[in-house]
C-alpha cells in the first residue's frame, strides 16, 4: 500500500513538472537563433487557455458537480479581477491579493446564494444571469475605482518583466490550475464532496438520509465563486488591462460551453475543452468574425452525436495512463514476435 502511494505520488509530481516547469523553461531559455522554442505568442495562448480552464472548473463545480445551472460566473471572475487591482494598488503583495480576490468573489457568492439557491432550474439561471449584469453595470458606473467603461490598466511582474513575463505568467496560472484541480479532486472524494454529489443525483433521497440540501448547495456555489474569483485575479495581472465587459453574459456562456463540450461533471474534460477551444479560436483567426460560428457548429455536433460531452462524467487519470504503458509495449512486442 505504501509503495503504491509513493509510486502514484511520483507519477503526479512528474506530470506536474512536465505541465508546468518544462514549458516555462522552453519559454525562457533561448534555443535557436537566440529565440525560445515557445515564443511569446504561443505562450500567451497557452496561458489564456489556463485561465479559461480555471473558469471551466468553476462552472463545472456549480453545474456538473452541484447540479445547478448558473449563468453568472463571469461576474465573479470580474469581481476577483477588480479586487486584485484595488488591493495591489493599496500596497498588498500580489500573491495575497490574488487569494483575497478569490475570497471576495466567494463572499459575494455566499451573499447571493441565500436568496437564489432555493430556486431551481431556469429560475436560478435567470437570477444568476441578472447578478452578472448587475456586477457589470456597477463596474461601469463606479469610475473612481474601476475606471468606468474604459477599464483600468494594471502593471505587475506578469507584464513588466519583459524577459521572463511569459514564463512567470504561465507558471503562476498553470500552477494555480493544477493546485485547484488537486484540491478539488480530494474534496469531491471526501465525505462533503460525496454529499454534494448525492444532492445532485436526487435531492429528495439526500434529504431523507439527513443531508442538508441547502447547505451543500451553498458550499458548492461558494467554492465555484471562489475558483472564478481566482481565475479573474490571475487574468488581470496576466492581461494588464481589465474592462467591465469581463462580467458580460457572453463570457459566462463561453465558460459554460467549455463544460458542455468537455462533459458535465468531468473536471479534466472541461479543462481539455477549454484548451482545445482557446487554441482553435486562435488558429481560425484568419476567418475574422466568422470564426465565432465554430462554437455553435461544434455544440450542434456534440449535442447530436455525443450529448454527454467528450468525457461525460469520466476523468482523465495520469496514473492509469502510466500503468497502461507497459501493457501497450508488451502487446506491440508480442505482435512483432508472432510476425517474425
């Protein structure tokens, strides 16, 4: 048992190193003609994919794991983004400001959860949609703090360190994504996580077994708000400029698309879909505004041929993938031996 735990831990650490440290080194170290192997443009796309993946995790917590439909996650992202700007300008260190930005979004999620989580289905979706629009309008009119509709510029080590900004941004955002996924996976496997899953499957059965439906709905909603706030708090220093449009309905729909395509309830599926769609949108930039049609087309095909999404409720497991490699090589060698 101890050997298995050590082996699995080593596999996960090695995977995290490959996903975080190796690309960051390729962004920082010159390889050919004095230029890095991963240039600034590719690094920005990958990093933006990380931000979108964090937002996909946030939506998946409330929609896939808790079983509620929310259309206002972009509002919590905007709250985290503006919170980190205000706190950093007040002299608070950036890492602490990012964490406090997530907590600020979680606090507003707690406040809005009381009157809304007693609603279900379309009613909850409409209320969360209205909340996102309220946040956007407030950000537009609070010009003294937010810069109004023109937005607010924000300079940090993510943007001012010209030689290493790409590697710093990528490491911070992808590292945060990995940490969020690890903590969330452990939470889902815990007693509290299983209670939330029970509420998602059948509220009446969960309530009859002594599970407080409202409390666990609230827990899922606050966690999703916190993750969205962290996504916004990382997005602001990465981009260096923020506008109230970040809280728009379109952004909330884009985040929901990641989850629908990847699979409701599959954290790794939503992350995979976020990266794929982020890269695809940049690859189709030559189509100009017509590239925006790709989302509806993809969704139509997904709904027709795989309505549960790419992974459904399943999760990618690096441990299982690694365990299957020896068996794959054994089959290849066995097949070659027969041919000889």
